[in-house]
């Protein structure tokens, strides 16, 4: 149950940040879903660790 409460807290932070950006939580969710469709999500637990710029 503690993890669920922490996730709920994270959602409240995201809602507050969305409000600061003059957008809605549902707009944030929509963008997240579009990014997931385009780039993939985190279900496979694969994370980008660094980017090397070879300029």
C-alpha cells in the first residue's frame, strides 16, 4: 500500500506541474501516450543512461 500512496503523491505533483504550464493532466497523459507509441515505454526496463555528442 505504501507504494500506491507514493504513486498517488507523484500524480499530484504532475497535476500541479501541468497546472503551472497552463495545461491539463489529461493533456499530459495524451502526450505521454503519443511518446510511448512513437518511442516505446519503460515496460522492458530499458533506460537510456547517457548520450555522447560527437561534434
